[in-house]
């Protein structure tokens, strides 16, 4: 039995190191690139490498979900967001005070509603004297 690089164990070890290298190179590109689109492509490469690690761990379903969800959905959504956003060098239009005040009032009302909803006692939604047991006529009540 061979114990060299061409043995099945040696090829599996080389494949593992290749997948780790792809993951690390993708992560470095995602962090170090100056262009934001190149950052996303590095993230894609890194996530494909992570999917390869899941394949190496004998989890093909998790690897395919990694590619489908993270690479196929999130990274593509990030690419669309980059392409549809305005360039950073264009001047921003001034904000209208009416929109700012409307947003503050709306968010304040939502906060007050949620605050009051959490402070309400748990049994206060029921009527006084209401039955708490089964409401079906054929149900046995104690």
C-alpha cells in the first residue's frame, strides 16, 4: 500500500489544503480589496471554500445550502445593492425637515405602542368573569 502523495489519503489531504487555501484567499480578497465589488467576489470565493469544507466533512446538504443561500442569495443581493446605489462622489440632496419630523413621530408612536404592549399584564386581555376553559359545548369542564 502506497503512503505517498498519490495514495488516496495523500490526495484527500491535498484536496483539503486546496479548499482551505481557496477559503483563505477569498477571505483575504474580501478584506483587502479596494473595490467594493471585488470585496463581494472575495466573499463569494470564501463562502465557496467553506462549502468545500462542509463537503470534506461529509455534509453535502449543508454545503449546498451554503452555496444556495449565502452565495446565491445574499452575495447576489449585495451585488444588486452595490449596482443600484448612487455613487459616493455625487452630492447628497438636502433633507427636508418635514420628512425627518414625520419619521421621528412615526417611530415614537411605534415605540410607545410596543412599550405599552409589553407593560400590559398578561391576563388583562380577557374579560372579567370569562371562562378560561374549553369553549366547546361537548367539552368536559371541571
